[in-house]
């Protein structure tokens, strides 16, 4: 079996995509940032695009395409307000680089800084460890930093689906022994 070509570093559940579409319709273009800070800073945060200043060392995990449904794959970058850049702080990426971030949504109050705060839902990061073939494929795919994007580096097009029906589809629970 051929290893995947650059498996997506970020995927989102259908529920997270629905919430992102609702927030986009109310606020325009969006961006997400996952940091390792305190006080909800460890939660994925959703902002109007450009409202959060991306640092030179922040890493672009990928672009979510709000026009996609479960299992669909695009051959080009998402356009306009359908594109949601998902960033992670550099130190957090170093700790998580062996995992795929699965953006999910659960009931509860989000951070006051994140756009979903008044919705009665909050974004939640889940993680799935990449398998050996995926890690081999990713070893050659140097992730883009904020400095790279600022200097005009081309953005990567995901080679696989970035929307899953539920979090368990991306990170299944092992069977009980």
C-alpha cells in the first residue's frame, strides 16, 4: 500500500464545520489558533480572520474548507471566506507534531475571546497519533510558519479528506480487552 501523500495535520468534525459556517455567516472570514497557554489558551480559539496576530514561529496546520462535506477532497485551495487557516504555536507544534489535530465541538461555554463563546458550544482539540507511514510522508513535508506565509510561500492543498462525521472517525477508541 502506498503511504499517504502529506496527510492533513488538521481535520474537523461535521459539527465543528457547521459551527464554523455559522460563525463565518455572522462574522466573515475566520481563522483558528491553538496555543499552549493558560486560561483557555489551550483551547482552539476562533477569531475573525486577521484579528489574531500570527507569530513568525506559529505553524500553519492547514486550511479547512467550509464548502466541503464529510469525506470530500478538493484539488485546489479553498477560496475567500470558505478558507479557515488553523494555526498552532511553535512550541505546541513541537509537542504535537506526531499527531493530527481533530477539531471538534462540545456543549459548554467557550472562551470569552473565541467567537463561539455565546453559542452554548465550545471548540475542543482532540488528537490522533499518526501511524508510521504517515510520519514518513510528513518527514518530507516541512510545515509552514507565520514567517513563511508572510514571505509568500505557497499554501499546501490537503491531499486527503479534512472533514469527518464524528471525532471517533478520526481517532477511534481502541476496543476493550
